[in-house]
C-alpha cells in the first residue's frame, strides 16, 4: 500500500528537482548577465555560398568597435579537416596564421583587417576539431561509458567553444560566423548548438543575423524574395528565428520588398537591410552604417548605441577612392589560378598604396610559365616584383628567375617566406657561383644547400600544425632599410615555414653583397635580407601580409610600394 503522504512527498521532490534544474542547472538570462558580460551575434548565410558573410560580420565588428565596444570574432567551419593547414590553396584559398600559431580560415584575415584586433587559436573552430575533442574525451572515459551522440555531446562541445572571456565587467560583443549555407547537412550541429545556446543565455544576449540573396531576374526586371523566404523557413524549422536579415542584391530594395520579406520572415521591416556591391571592399562598413546595422544589433541586444567615430576609416576610404597615380606590381606565384590563395598579400599591397595615393595594378604571373624566353616580355612593364610564400617544387624556377630579373634590373623586390628563400638561391647561384644551390626541401642532392631544414623539424612526421607557426621576434640591423621602415630595433612577425637559411653559407652570402638585416634574438635564424646598392630588395622569412591593416599599412609593404612609385616617377621623368 502506498501512503498518500509519500505520493505528496515524491511529487514535491519532483517539483523541487524541476525548479532546481530550471533555475540552476540551466543558465537564466538575468543570472547569465550577472556573471557573463558578453553579447553574441551569430551570422549565418542562406540560398548560396559566397555572399560575403565574413565581410558583413567584419563590417559589423568595425561599426561596433567605432562605438567603443570591445569586439572579438570567431569562424565556425563545417568541414572535417582539423584546420586548413594541409588543404590545397587552389581549393580552399589562403591559410591565415594568427599570433599564437593557429592555421585558420582566410575570413579571419578579413576580421583582423576590419576590427584591427589580433585573433587567436580559439577564433577558428572546425567540425574536425569538435569531433576530435569529443572522441579524445570518449577514449579517456570522460562520458562514463555512456553513448556518445551528436546531441548533447557534439553540440555541448560546440557551445563550449563560443567566446567566453568574462574577466571584467566591460561589455564584450562576440561576432560568430557559421560557414556554409543553411540547409547544408554538415552545418546542422552548429545551428542546433546556436538554438540551444540562445535558449540558455536569453535572446537579449544572443541574436542572429542572416545574410541571404535576393536574385534579380534581368528578363523580367524583378527582384525575387522566395529564396530568402525559403532560407529563413529552413532556420525557423530548426527553432531559430533571425533577428536581422541582410539582403545581398544587385539592385536596391524598395520598401515594398522589405515589407514583404519582413511579413513572410517574421521580422520588423526595419530589420531587413540591403547590402549592395561596393567599389572598394573597405567601403562595406560605411554602407552598412547607412543601413543602421550596428544600431539595430544594439537594440536587439539591449545595449546603448552611441554615435560611432569613423573618422579614421572614412579618411582611409577617401584616400583609397581618390588615387593620383598607379603602379603595376607583378605577383609571381604558383597558385595564381585562385586569387584568394594570396588574398592577404593582395590586400597588403592595397594598404601600401593608400598612403601613397596609388592604385595597385596587380599583374598575376604563373611562376610555372615564366622562363628565360618570356621573362622580358612578362616582367618588363612592371614597377615592382613580389614573390609570395608557398611549398613544393612546382614553379620554383620561375620564382628564382623573377628574383634574378628584379635584382639585375633594379626593380623593387619583396620576397615573402619562400620568396626570400628563392632570392637567396638565386643570389647563391649567380653571384656566389654556387651553380647547383638550392633548398634541401626541393633538391636533396644539392651540394650547396643554402636553405636547410630547421633542426627542430627533423623528427616531425605529421604535416598539419607542425611548421614554425605564429609570432616570433626579429632584431634588425643598424643602418638597414628595414630599421628605417619599422623605426625600432626589435619587431614581431608571423611565420609559417619548415626550412631556413643555412648558416654555413651566411659568410659567403654577406661577402658578395647580400646583407643579413634581421635575425632571431639568438642570431641563429636569418629573418630578413637586403641587397646592397639596390633601390629596394628585401626578403623576409615571415608573412608580414598577415599584420597589415587598411588604416595602417605594414612597413614593408608601404616601403615596397613607395619604391615602386619612385621607380615609375623616375622613368617617366627620364622619358620627358
């Protein structure tokens, strides 16, 4: 016989557990706000890929930072690779490297250039990283023998990766972009994690911005909203309601179209924003400011929205829009089939041109097709030559030829990572007389291995994440061009390489006129070289393109473009 009192006691206990679970185990909006002064903006994309989610997210970051907020950004990628470090640049684009040595998606480069903040290894999360972490926990027995499932284990791991710096009371805003397109199978765990997270922290602490396409049918001269409606319904079917809809379109959206989208997508019509193409990438924040993107985001997050200080950004854009000169720069690389493979280099060149009021005309040169028969024709009309980083033997002889052409013809030259190494190989061959000089990576049988494997790389077997990665110090030599450009003796630059200058050949190189102007603090690693008597011939083992910003160009790129401008002006004066 069951006592009625026992029933009441059990019921009361059950009620207590429910209340306990709801109030304590599950974070509540008000309670979370007390211990976590962080607001979240999730950015998703719909209809098609390549809409510019990253630029939209970065623009929002710039606009919020201009209002005094502390802003950080993250990218969640649905591919199973641990990171893009081993992926083909022709397929995936550039591998961007952070200060702490993470190999990340190229969108992080856009984030850093727009918000002018250095991101870290936590700023790029892939499906591969998430599953790898969960599987390691399972092997350790962290789940107590339970069944490991997408929900809750994978989604919990994703949520744990969302930005969580609660160190002070200053409001921080984390902008988190989810790669791929809504409807992709591989994106579903990320979207489910967002749904759960928003429920846990409260809608006023986590909002969603959905970037979508409004196609224009030229035949009927109509803009169509159905794809956007379908994309939003896909989100709603997963329990997610967008707060802001950013519409990419070739044509302006009239109020009637905005009203229609608002009606069918369940958002205020003031939250439907148009995002038209801009002539220059860095105009995007100013265009989105006109659409009140940051103001609406602040309203949704229950934040005050002060007037932004965009004066420096507007000044930079004005200089970008009103150049008074143009220089042609040859970019000699092996991945020229996809320009995104060198996107940070391209942007850094543009940055270098802004203070010079110069437009950069990039001449894309496939190093594999460059040879002694066509080098004059291909490089004879350029004002500067840049050889970027890369790996492998393909196209290297073309890069070596470009370095030689720049040296012999007094054309400004900037070599980055592999670009510095090929300049040393070229110099060793044609100035020092080491005819078979090469990198041990590319020719293991060379008798003059001027580029050798770094000692700490000799036992490395795995390819991913094992390079010399991240920020390292470099000490600059007195009276060097580099010291003049940087204005300080010790600098920090980001690296991504496995091979270095062979110290056994340093003396011969220097005696013939190749100045070693930058080394590691212990003087073991050659970090930067210059050629004496050349107007501008600089090679660096680093990747300075990763630290260049539109409102303050990297010193090496600014110096390089300045030298290219001087060369062109000098040639024009001689022709007169």
